[in-house]
C-alpha cells in the first residue's frame, strides 16, 4: 500500500474497493478477506418525472468482493427490496460499475479485476439477468465507470489505468456491445462517466489530475470529440458524477476534497462553468452521487459513513443542505441511486455488505430509513442502478 505522494505521482494505480486518500493516489482496503487481482497502472427530450404507477421496478448492485450482481424487485408502495429469484448473478472479477439502459432491457457491469464488461438481458417480469451472447466484452485497463446514452444506442466505459474511455454501439435486439475502432483519450485516472439527457455530451471524471474531460457525441456513430476548453477543473480526486434531468447542471463528488463541485452546462457547446459557491461541503470521502428524477435533490454517499442530501436551486444549480443532512447509512457507503418515481433512495454499504433504503420527503429531500433497511447484498457492494418503467 503506498505511503507517500511520490509513490503515486506518476498516475499509477493500486487495486481498490474502499477508498482512502494517500497523497495523489488511492489504495485498496481489504474488507472482505481478499484483494482483487493486481492491475497495471494507470436530440431526445430531457426526461421528466415518471408518474407513480403499477410498473415493476428492479435494482441491481455490483458486488466487488463476491464477483456477482445482486438483483431486487422494488416494492412500489414501500420501496422495500426483495431478492430476485436466482440472485446473485455471476459477473467478472471485481465488478465496480453498473448501468441499466434507459429501455430497461439490458444491464452492463464493469469488472476492474478482469478488465472487461459483463452484459445481461433483464427479464421484464422477474428482473432476472441472463448473460448476453459474447459477454464479457473487452475494455481497456481497469474499467470502472459505465454509462448508457439516453437513446440506448451507445455505452461508455472509463479505463482508469490507461486513461481512456471505451465507446460501444449497443445491439438493440441482443444487448451485445461492439467497440468503436479505438478508445478516446481522457485525463489521468478516469473513474466516473455520465451522458447528458439530450445524448449530445459525455463527461468523465479524472481522479488523478482533478479534471473533467468533456466530449460531444456523434449521434450516428457514438464517437467522442473533445469539447473546446476540455478538460475542466474539478476538486481533489473527482470520483463519480451526475447530470440533472434537465441537462442544465452537473455535479461531481470529490473524494479528496470532501465536497461536491457544481457546474452549469452550456446547452449549445456542452462546456462546464462552475456554479457560484461551488464546491459545496460534503461528508468524509464522497464517492457516490445521484440527482433525483425531479431535478430537485442531490444525494452523495460518503465513505465516512453517511449520506449528504441537498436541494438544488433551480435557476443557479447551487446546493443547499437538506434539513437533517447528513443522514446515517451503513459502513463505507459507496454508491447511490433514486428510483424513477423519486420516492425512494438507495445507498450501497461496501463495508457491511448491505443496501440502505430511504423514503424521500418530496418537499425537503430529507431521507427516512425504510422498514427492513438495510437489505442484504453480496460482498463489497459498490455501485447500484435501477430500471425505468416502459
């Protein structure tokens, strides 16, 4: 485990699961009895809130320690999680990131230990996962973040150890991934990746050089082109990021700064401009971040043991802590998600192998733990994603 800044100044990486800052690097804290394998250094309309209905929702959690994916049905009334029959489903080595395509048909999981992406079809009735033919699909070194564009045509994966983003076209029938000819250059140590709700822009967080790479997306091929002015400055060790459903604002959890950077997004160019007052204070080691589907609230999972909640100022994008924030969670919270109705929030706890679940106060954004929470997950749960109704 590195002990000095000099050991990591070259942008090299160590394997990890629970994150702690050590100079300009990050290290793996073994919380589940084993370390993952060593790796080499490193226009669609904006969606609106979905009315509450009788549709079935599912949640999926990537478990980095047990090399699998936990699947749950979400109770539409209570928000409680019930394991799907057959769960957990096998993945590659050390799955870290997870995304569900907007149609709710496919799920994608990055395996940073084995250097590939597992792809699954989602059974619309049961939520069960079935491996896509040809899965897993190749990536760069140490794939971590994954995002699917709002048209469900393209997928993007950050490769932390070779400083690239891999881009893929998605077969809309099978879910299979076909890589573009070459990956696209990022800053040093890219982790998070997000696509704006119009599908025109993509962003990657570069943890080792504290920047954000920004791109335009070719609507036909999915290819990425760096924006003028990219990369944009971020806080210390930007980890994951989220874009609000209006496409006006972007938010980044800065692991090393214990804060959240906020930006306005230029609707024409995709360029990022810091919001007045940014960055905004968070808890200790913020790594997971999500904007609720109403665009009113931001939630941040802090590895230090809680969840920061904020209200969004609609004109400016500025964040104000919600009353009662931060809210308690399990041990080492890492990932965060909100269900499509905006009623429930979920946080993965990498240190105690659970998922904390909450109801969201629609006026204040405050969180109240659900009955039965936390819910059991696999070992080292990292990221979480939920399906959207069709």
